[in-house]
């Protein structure tokens, strides 16, 4: 039986010529980025396959990356970095089996083994010493890093969702793309995670030997909003960027294909053609009907297949044998492609009478005859999104799908809880187990997983994946989770809070039926970050009224002071924070450190340093290491603004020992390290560019991104790289046109830095326009007003505290946190409320 790739390649000459034209341009001049967009089944992959066979570029290697997911993933998304790992996996596979010059991932790991060992977090040594067991674990971890086994084997790095795994896979892929001419084809990009899409965009900007072709399925020829924002920088490639909206074959070519593959005397009617959505899977279905003896004798029969492919597929699937339907249901229940061994075990657990020979024949039939499944490198998946959609509409599949989900859950439960995270695919097993517990409404399993796997999940590149699983499960059936509801929601909310996803934190905690002091305080902090100040104040008052201990009353005071500062009511904020500091009832509370830190929101650059230093000492006294480090990271930049560069570097270095182990804080740390260097007398632009480029890999919100991009533009400016600096400015302006943060005062430093860059890039008139932009949007900041009036030429006088900072031609930005961290909130965990 034919597949879409077996169909004659016709009616795509124009599109193929366009793609070849991009590939045949002057090599190394600029990278090309082409997005091929269409509804499913129109022929995107067929086009890129043909391009790879006939490109005419001798030194260009095609790397076709298929994410191997099960078509329609429903509400289950892929973890951040998933597509990066698939790129690394494909490049590694080509190195192992094809005639290409680059190294395998295993050889790459060997070449960087010392670097991998040095990347062992120093905080791990602090956390785990001095027990004999922890000493053994640390020694084993170093050995695995040096000799590439265990967590640092190539197989584990390609499947794990840890931040280390994603980062190393990204470095491997990037090292190859920088060294060889490669056309990178990304399929099913509509499912691409944001971390990977950022990497793809960055590669097109920096790797001039790369051609990027993205296949994007869209029913309405539009991008998903998050993808639209991330893809926008590609427009800077000018004539080397193109969005090709692929349209259906014309009537004559469709008729030709039907004649060649279904019925030789067929003549298509205009009405039939107009009702066809362009999906070439229709021809496969017609060819299958002919193959099994169903005569297609009339245009009406052809029209039924062309006009309603989903119904045709549903009928086809319903006619399959029970064993074939079990296999399809098992593949569908597994979001990522399913290993052959897992598929066999699951099918046999559902249908114990199935022999190995019978299963082998059934798989072969689904692959070769029905074309419903694809197998690659020993893993199986549903052929495409069209088949996956049809599966969910077949009544006979639904009970089998439930049985498959239950069987897969039991399989992964044994793997996760019996193997102690030593298997190659353990991270994938954890992801699948969470999803399957939620789908099968296994309350006990889900709660057990949250208790047993918290540490491993917290170290993942994308903990919010697990947050969304819990959230969707509880929201879908809150009655089922009634007894465990609050515990699951609090667990997921804490994960979301730790990675700065405050919108999700708010949504989760709003559903908690019996909130304790910790969840109420966390909810109020999250609301303060999302602009829900009134509701946050109501929660603070509830905490104050129901408190049974001083720590809870202190948190209520802290929240009131913090929100007053965020609203610009500096006098009330100062009064509330000073009252808390001078209250003898709070004198021995570890949480008092936040009262000192929150002065950052109401005092000028110099005025808040003393308070921040007190917060550092206070957190250190009570062992709140992460809170201490975050205070140090902010204080270091403010100290550098006073001209004390050596002291600032020492402080940021100490903070790094704690924050480098936290993926959620890494962008903040790297940005502030660069900001300190930019304030020195002789900044090192290459070091700053490296730090800030790494920071962009971890960023998740618009505010952090514009902050980092602004500093990156300054690093390029210092290096006299005006074109690259201008590119950063253009990205900032694009984000400002559609951003998700409430703080408008950031326009003042952003536009000041942008104007400097644009002026020296040769556009003085546009620089003047940028300097006018802040005053059109927002008043001068209440804090440091004199400084900004000086910077924008509105006065010539300046206090001594600003002199060093004003002596710099630019204004490096820093990131900080104005909330109570989870290590502080945990002190309220056991406190009952009245």
C-alpha cells in the first residue's frame, strides 16, 4: 500500500524552486529561515523530503527532526527543551550511521568531561555532606560526569528533562551547527516547546552556516500566539526569511493522482474538488479500499472520502480486529513515541492471550497495510495528526484507550518506584506516570508521586509540566480528588511559585478549600506579582485576623508594606516595614529579613543598600540560603553602581554558589553578574555576551527578557558591534508592543540604553524618538527621580550617590525578587489558623 511519500511528486515545482533558491544563495552570507505552514496532510513533509533529495547543494547535509509524538497530544504538552533534545538525537543518529563528519554525542561528552565535572553544583556539596551515603553519591556523580554513564550517559541525556540534560544537548547541537553546513528541518513545530523555539531562533541569528526549515501545521494558517512572539525576530533576516503557506493541489493534479493510484478512468467534479480540504491521506484511504476489494465506481464514492476523511478513517478503524485496535489505543495513550518493549508489555497485559508472533504480524499490518503507525529506531507512534484525531471519535477505541492508560500507568509505576531513578528512560517514565495518573484519575498514585518525586521534579528543566498535569486533573474532576484536593493543589502551586509562574500559582491556590497560613501567604505574594493588589491585601488581612503565631502576623505586615511599595505609596510602605522591624514580637523571626529586603521597593539606589545588607545577614543567621543569595544578587549590582566593583563581584560570586543550582533563578544570576561587569572601568564584553546569552536560555517572562536584552545590547555596544546591538533593541521594542508585565517605569532605562545604541548605529533621529517614548507612557519614576531627570537632560544637578552610575554612558539593568521565597514560606507550613 502507498504512503504519502510514495505519491508522485507533482504540482509543487514552484514551491520546490523557491526553497532551492534559498539554499543555493551565497553560502555563509546569512542563514535562511523558512516556515512551511498548512493544514494537516497537505504535503509539507513530502516537499522537504523532495528538497533533501534534489537540493543541488553538494556540501549541505539535511538533518530532518521528527519529534516522534503521537499526533494529537490533547492537553498534555511537551517539556521545555524536548525539541532541542530531538535535534541532538537526530544529529547523533546521523553521526553514528551516516557518512557525516561530525562527532557522536558520546564523543562530544568525552571531549567536555572536565567541564561537565566542573559544572557539579557547589551547593550540592553543602546540601549533602557529611553522611557516608551522601559522600558516595557525590563521588558517583563526579564519576558519571567524567566517564559519561548513569545520568550523564548519552542515552539518559537525550531522554531526561533535567536542566543539565537539556543544556548539554543544546551545546552539542549548537557545536555541530556552527561547524558544518546543515539544513535543519523541524517537523510538527506546532507542538514545539518555547525553550526549543527560542534556541532555533537564536541559531538562525548566530549560525551563518545553518538553513532552518520549519513545518508548522495550522488549520487557519496562523501561528499560536506564544509561537508568533518567539518567531518574530526571524523577520530581521529580511529576504532570507519566508513563510510559505502551502495550498492544496489543484484539481487537475488531484485527478491525476487518483487515476494513478485508485481508478484510471476517474474524472473529478468541481463540487467534489471544492469540498476537499487538501489532505493527501484521502488518497491512501481510497487506495486501501481498492486493496481490500471495495470497488470505487462513482465520483460520489470518491467525494465521500475527500469530503469527510475523518468519518472514513473512523469507519476504517472500527473495522479493525480487536488486537489492532488495542495497539492503536496503546500508542495513542502514550504522548511521546512508545518503545517497542513498553508497547509489547502493555498489549500483553491487556490481552494476555496475544503471542509474540501474533503481535509482530499485527504491528506489521498496522505499519504496512493500514499506514496507521510509524516505527523508527525501535519506537512506535501514530502516523499523523489526522489519524490521531480520528481515533478519538471511534466508540470501540474508548474502552481500549482507558485500559491502555491503566496498563501503562502500572508499568511506569513499577519502573519509577522500584528502579530508584537509575534507568535510562526514567525521566520519561516520571512524565508519563504523572500524565497517566491524571488521565486515569488515580488519586493515590498521583499523591504518592508528589510525595516521592518532588526532589527529582524540582530539578527538571520544566517543572511547570507537572504543575499543569495536577491542575488539569483537579479542575476536570474536583469531586474525585476531594480528600487529596488541597494537598495536590498546594504541591503544584509551590512548584509554579518557585519557577515564577504566578498566574498558575493564583489559579491553583484559588481552588484550595481549606488554605493554611503558607498557602494564603503564597497566594498573596503571587497576586502582588500579577497586579492583583486588592485581593492580596484582603488575604493579608485574613492572615492577620486568623493568625495564631507571630510569624503569620509578620507576613501580613510584610504583604501590606510590599503592596504599598508596588503601588507607589512609599510613605505607607516605609511606615509598615519600619513598624515590623521595631516590633519586639518579631525580633527573633527569620522572616524579618524580608522586611529589610522590601525597602528596595521604596528607597533609592543608595538608600536601600544598607537594608539589603541587613537582609543578607538576617537570612544567613537563620539559614535561609536561597533568600540570602537572592538578596546578594540584587545588592551586588547596587553596590557596583556606587563604584565598589570588587565588593560587588565578591558578593555575586557568593550568591552564585546557591543560585546556580536553581534553574528558575539562573537567568537572574547571570544577568546580574553581567550587570556588575558592565559597571566596571574595563568591562569584558565577550564575558558579558556569554553570560547574557546563557541567561536568555532560561528566561520565561517578558520583563526578564527585555532586561537581559538591554544589557546584551550594551555588551555588543562596548564591543563596537553596533549591528548586533541594534538587533537586541529591535527585539526589545517588539516585546514592548505586546508584553505581559505591569511595571511601566522600566521604559526609562530601556529607552535610554536603546537610544545610545541606535544613535551610534547611525540613526540619531530615531534615537531622539526613543528618548521621547517613556514620557509618553509613564511619569518619571518616584524613586531616583533626580537621576532620571539628569539622564534625560531635564536638569544638570545630581546628588553624589548617583555620580558613579551617571559617569557610565549607559545604565545596566538588574533583576531582583520582591516576594517571600518558598524557604521563608515553609516556616508557616505547620501553623494552624483560627
